[in-house]
C-alpha cells in the first residue's frame, strides 16, 4: 500500500500541523490535528487494532489540563475551620483558620495543645503564603504541583479550585498510566456497579481537581454533568464507544468539546463525528519520515524577521539590567503565536498577554522601557501574524499544489 500513498501529502501534513522534533510523529501529529479542530468539531481518531493509545492520551491530558489551569482557576474565599499548608515550611504543620475578624484571619496549628494563634493575616497573605488543603500532605507533593505549572502561573498564588474540568472516559489501567497525574490534580471516579467503591485522588490534599477519569460515561453523567460541574472537554479513550450517540446528544445541553480515540477494526461512522482513520501503512510511512529528508517549506517574511529580532533585543535588554527582569512566559506566548493559524488563537494570545503582569511586577521596580519594551514587541509580533497570517497563506499554496494528487482526501482537513 505504501506505493499507493502520496508521500508529498504526508510531508505537507507534517509541515501543516506543528510538531516538536524527535517525537513519535504519529502521536504528535494526531495531537496537533485534534487541537487544531476539536473546538469546532467532534473529532474521532481511530488507530489500527491493538495500537497503544497511552502516549496520545497522555499528551492530550497534559495539554488540556494546562488550558484548564490557565483559563478556569478561580479565587476561593475562606471559612473558619479551613485547613492551610504554609508554602516552603518543613515538617507536617497544618494551620486552621480559627477566627475571621473583619478582614483579618487568625490561624492556629492543628492539634496544638497550647492553642497558640499566629499573627493576623490578610486574605492576600493567605493566598500568597499558604495553600488550602483538606488533609496533611508531604511538602514535595504540593511542590510537584506548583513546579509543573510555575511557568504559566500568573495568579500570584497556587490555585486549588477550577470552574471547568477535563474528563477522560478511560479504564482504570489508563488512570494508572497517566504520567503526570502526581502534578495535575486528578480524581478517579470508580464504576460502583462493578464493585469499585473508592474515589482516588492524585493529590490527596486537594479537594478539587482539574481532570476526572472514569471508566463509564454514565458515571460522568451522574456524578459530574447532572451535578452541574462544568466540563470543557470529554475524551473517550477507547472504551464505552457504544455511548457516543448519547454523549453527542448531551453535548448540546452541557456544552463540552468531544474527542474520541479508538483502536477498532471497523469503527462505526457517525454524521456528527469527523473521523480520521489511521492505517498501519500510513503510520509506518510517517515513522519513516523521522529522517531529515522531509522538505521544509520556509516562509520568507523580512518584516516578521525584523519584529522577532526586535523582540529578542528587548528580551536581552531587560535581562541585562542591574536587576534582571525574567519573563518566563513570553517565550511560551511567542511559540504559540508562531504555531497558530486560526484568528481566534491570536485574539486569545493578545488577551492573555494584556492580563499578564510578569513585566510590570519586576523586582527592580522598572516602569519605563522606552523602545525596548518586550511586551510591546511581543504584541507587535502577534498583531502582525494575525493581520497577515503568512503561515496560512503558505499552507494554502502547499495544499492547493498537492491536494489533487492525494488519494486520501477523506482525511480531516480544516
């Protein structure tokens, strides 16, 4: 079948959907296509029978959890009796809010026989210096969580509650194989009808989560959707596939995105699902493309090059000040902008950049960067990309030149 496959089609497919170097091309390409389409379409990827979906699921789990952290963390209030863990404090101390007087919070150590109170704390101090917990936990448990999201955490505190979730409909084996669940607050809801009784939390100290995992859609419906817990995305992970029509029906009421992954010999088609069916021969061809023989269609844009150079000069300038300014998230924003094609992603990045206060809260107290302002330089790049979208223009040219020769036009192409 390799002789029947249009190799240029796959080269352009790899160039069209951004993937990192030195990765499993099938996994990364699948993830990239899904993330480029799932907001507007119900996406269904079927793999050859027996294909291991673990890495695909793990990558989607991490990416969508990061989206939840960025977009759905919310500020919770405190009540008397709430338990807190002080950041960076060694030992097993847990603090309890004993009393709230006006805007002051009075804490005591849990199980302290002397009942000695700490100094009064403001709401902001509690958020910055403590993490709300439901039980005691080792210091490194919360440290892993904090470190995992550090580069994108612009809140000034470590969020513990989220107004929307990711749900994985997956067997318990998949729960066991989630690589980063000790860094991402995740809850496993068991199938009580089959004897499983205990909820599991990847971070026991936290009462809320970013993601749920459950083996049956019915459990998701009863324990999450019916209880008005908002869901951003449901990923069906090669199980409970006979519930797809019901899930699609419920989507209109509960307004979630739907991604379906399977490894069926004969997947059932559905008019409301965009099906991409990977064949073994296609996967083999893609894996062969790991070499440097893939031609890269480069975009020549002198103005964009100039804007990027100016941004790099600004970053270098603020990093060499007497008190260097560290802008950890700016590289992340630039990477997303350069990989973006859809206009709404540029709008989202401009909104996130506007609300990002990493530059303004610099330790040196600098306010005026004149023509060396990295935030303005990054804004200019994103605005230019939105207005001219050179990547989309190049892709349209490539697709126009190759699509008529493709024998696989059935594939999902936005």
